[in-house]
C-alpha cells in the first residue's frame, strides 16, 4: 500500500528501512525515504505506519531521537 504518493513509497519500503537502518526514529526514516518532502500530507500516516511496523519488528531498536 502506498503511504507517500508523491515519492511512491509503500508501507513495505518503510518496514525495510526500519529493519535495514535498525532504527524506528521517524525523522530519520522519513528523511531517508524522502517521505513528506513534497506535499507533506502523508507524514502523519507514514509515522503511524512506521510505529506500527516497528512494534512488529522482533529486533532491538535503536532510538536515536535524543541525539542532538
Ligand atoms: S504524499 Fe508524501 S509528500 Fe506528498
């Protein structure tokens, strides 16, 4: 299912990015995939998809949201 129409990003691609980057940090994943960089209407759905996917991913997540 497409999450970001402008960039043609699917929920599967988000899942793959979470797994390959070993992070569920929304900013990092969205930036890496270019999600929200055009019209921006997909950001909320993309973050929800990301959090949903990462909660199902059986691996230790590195939360880098506190990095400055
Ligand atoms: S739908 Fe994602 S930037 Fe437009």
